[in-house]
C-alpha cells in the first residue's frame, strides 16, 4: 500500500535530519530522545551506571535539580517541592464539549465510551502547535479491567460489554491549549478516538489481502496499545502487546498450531471471554483474526480521521512501543518483546526516509528487521530476519518475508537471539546511547539450555524480581553499509531493587525502584524511568518490595549514575508515558490503572470499585480513573533541571 502521507517540503535531498528539525519540526515531535550519534566504540564502562557510556568517552553530568520524594503507599500523587501537579484527560472525559458526560457509576454505554477518553493510559506524546500555547496530545489505552469498566454485570459476557471494552482501548488524539499557564483540553474537530472497532489498514510484507489476515470481514481495531515512538515525518507509532489474551474458544476440538502457541494463543486466553459474545474473538470460528494484532501501528495526528496503518515490516510480537531515531538519513526503530525470554528488535530503513517518502513509499515498509544477540564480553550483533538468509529458507519451512514477519518470534528463535528479562520500552539519549528497560524475570530469560548453557551476562541475576536497565551504542564499523550497523557494545546501566534484599543493588532510599518499564530521554540527557511493579509484588514484604512503595517515576543522570525519585503514584497504578513540551517547562505523565487488584490492598469489584484506590476524583460514589498528569515548576523553570 502506498504511503498516504505527503512528504514535508523541507524533506529534500541534501537536507539532514537536524536541518528538518531546524526548519520547524520539533526534535521531540520528530523522534523519541534525540538523533542517534554513531560514535566509535572504545570499550565498556568500568561498572554499571558509571560515568563512561558503553563504547564512548565520559559524558558531562546532567544535574538533577530537585529533592527526591520518598517512597509512598498513599492513594495520591506526590511531586518534589517547588512543583505543581494537576489532572488532565481522565478516562471517561468526553473528547468534545458536546460529548457524553462521565458516569461515576460506570454506566456509560459502549457508544458513549467511543466518544470519551479511553482507559489504562500508556504511551504519550505532545506534538507542538503553531505557537507555544497549543499542541496535540496523543495517548494510548492499553487494556481494560472489567471490575472498573462496568457499573454492574453478571457472569455472562454480553455483546455490549465487549463493545464497551473495545471502545475503551486504542488511542486518543486530543488538542490542548494553554490559558493563563494552565493546559486544558480544547474543543476541536481534530479530537478523535481510535478504538478496537476503528477501520485499519495494513502495509508492508502483509497487506490486508494477505491470506493470513483474511477473515471475510474488513480489518478493524487496535488493541494492547502500549508505549510509543514518533517518526521524523511527525507521525505517532504505538505497539500492540498482550493481544493473544483477547482470543479464546470453548471448542473441544480446536488445537493451536505451533505458530499460535509461540505467539501465546490458547483456548482460555487471558480470561476476557469475549469469544462467548463476539465470534470475531473465537479462535475456532475465526482463527485468522488474531493475526491482525501484534503489530506497530502508525497514526498521523495531522489527519487523525485517516485509518491507522499497521506496519508489518516491523514484525509481529508483543511490541512495547517503537522508539525511533535516524542514522545517515535512514529511519531506525527499536522495540522490545514483552515476554519472559523475549527479544530486542531493530528495524533499519533501506534508504533515506525523505527519499522514500518523496517516492510515495513509507520508510517503515522498506528496510531490514533485526534481532539482538548479546555476547558476554559486552559486544553484540544485530541478526537480520531476512527470508532466504541463514535458516530462514523455504527448505526450512519459511515461505517468504511475510511469513518471517508474521512469525517473527520463531524466526528470532531460529537465529539464536538472546532471551532477555521481559524487554520493555526503549529510549535513545541525545548522545546516541540507547536504553532498554527489562522489567523482571523468574529466571526464564537466561540461556539455560543447549550446548552453550550459561547465565548470560545481559541477565546478571538468576532470579530477577526487580529488573534492570541495559544500554548500548551502535558500532558504525560493523555493518552492511551506511545507516545499517549490525554491531553494538552494551552494558548494564543499573540493577533495580532494594539493597536490603539484594547486595548487588547500589541504590539508596532516594532512588530505589523496581520493575522499570517506561523510559524517555529528555534533550538534556536525563533518563526518566517509569515503574510497573506488579499487583503481586507491590508494597509486599513477602516479595522484598515493602520499601519501594507504590509505582513511581525517577530521573537518572546517565553520566554519573545518580537516580532520584521524582514522582509517586496512587495505589495499584503504574506510571507509564512521559513527555515534555519543547520548552521543557511542562511535563505530561500517564497514570495507568489506579485501583487495580493488588494483594496488598485487595480486589475491586463492580459493586465495590474503590477497594484499592479512588484516585483522582475521590468521589465516595465513584471509581478510580487513569489520567494524564500536568506537572510544572512553580518558578516556571525546566523540569528536572537545577
């Protein structure tokens, strides 16, 4: 399918990416974290979180200019002294002024939810407007919780309930304006919802007519929309994850194929039971429908009514976002596969992105998908997932590149990629260092079988309940041509956790954290870390998490390794997307699923949704709501700076 986005006038031969940025496209609009600087590789840092970056010279410190907030178990949001925080775009708020009002009893219908902000906020980006008083927020809605979504309901799943859940998934595109220093939603025709029922397009090795995607009905919806990325041409990317869990069947004769098993598909799914009310999600009746999910989805906020496009060249797996940069004019996209033993992937464009767009082709359709192999000596290789190369041949059962993209996990298995401890969001710092959050693992992420069985250095703990963050630099001297480096050097940036329970952890009380999931590098080089400690572990001494409190957001200085806690969230919540305005004087942060079931606080029900949390409304007859936080300094300064 040809790319429907017209190229920017300034995207012309001879213009660099920074030329485009200087011509008016904000750096934060153009990419996540900064342009990749491909420095020479001189060796590893001496120790985790040390001043030297992997393969490069020491970077000047980026001071953290705030006093850390303490860990908290309160049902509230806390930020440092000298900062203010307010709530924007909570779940259920109408996206237009004349839209349906939020019903605190959970009684909004599916049709009403489709005109309201979705639930479980995850990825988040701010696209600047024509002046510094306006812009567009794009935020994703990862999943739903039946106990909070519905006002009342029985044991039987209904068609209306499935429709409401689909309407609460997806993406919200919202125009915002600043009046008197305060950001508010604007009533704009550009405010739209993309849901689990929105028509979508496919492009790349698999288009909508590919046999594996045929179901007899048009393709609709995006589900499991997690973290995000932003392209040099100003579009928004989000990854679909945990999508297998939406499908199931009660058939006694259905059996999953090998490919379906590797994709996580099972008869039970994750207990949504949508298949009992909607045959679209019944594996026995509609087996190809699941193949339509698990992709990177592109949305153009300048034309939000256009169908989202699923870019299949980036492969099908549990994408945790799609962090974008460029190298010598070619687009580069990193994405983690959120699974115990999941892999880290990279897509590198075949030509300059502006040239491909000038030809009417998407840079996300033309390039090579790679998977990472981490060696114990701190080096690594990007292995090409290319049909006809290595084991990915017809003789070995691989039909074509579409088959490789559809079964990307199996292709990565065949190449011998390195399993990781639940790879999450990636981010690229302004000096070109890339980071990946590894959430945690019960030990399934190690190279623990086969003739070379060992505990891989990239997974330094045999049992990893707290997670860690790795970083790498691309090696321009190891590759297949300009912009397509296939070698890198890596190290462990920081081991998360509590030193009282793990002596390998070198964090103090002001910077302890667990389960890093969400990363973003600001223009000054600070790495912002959002945590997602599970419901099983949160606030529990039994699992060594009693000192870590609720989930939080922290700021790290990659040059010195200093980490400070910047924000703590309400009970049950995860702290997800983070971004600032171009002047860095307003920060937007997503709070996801406050009030979710936790062992420490209890289990919400449709009749008692406030057991864990009642944030942010604290309405005695209400329920917890995911929302965006708007954070500013009271002195108007740069967020996080001295």
